[in-house]
C-alpha cells in the first residue's frame, strides 16, 4: 500500500531496487594478511609481493582512461564484497596448495550458536 501511495505522489519518478552486498570486513582483511603470512613462511615469498601477484592473477583487471590513454590496472581486494573475497581466498588456496587456516581457531570469527 505504501508503494502505491509513493507512486501516486511521485509521478514520473523511477524506483531502482538493487541488491546490497556486504562489504569485505576488516576482520576478513586481517585474516587475509594472516593467511599471506602463512604462505610467506611456506614458500619464502614476501607477503606484499604475493598480494600483488594474486591480485593480478586472480582478479579481473580494471581499465581506466587517464589523460586520453587507456591503462590496464590491477583490481583492488578492497572493492570485493564478502562473498567475492571468500572466493578470492579459495582461489589462492587452490593456486598455492597452502590450506586456509580455520578462521575461528585463528581468532578472526566467533561462531555463536
């Protein structure tokens, strides 16, 4: 009923319904860097370097036009929602064969039942 009233009082207006996806949390980010540290210890590769390589390898690039020239830039993990970030971690696990640590045991989530 409220929507009908809105439509009548806003003739010509458009309503857009969009899915809200939860953003990646700071806890997820901390867990990610904890995991990169584990991979660093397993492989000897620097965690910051691994981060850059994984972004380029596993995320679709972003194309930006700057001063009339198109550039291909690596995507940012900051722009991933929670589900996409989880998928990203799973891809890293598959790529490196370094298992993801249990986030609850590592202290990054609490499982309240």
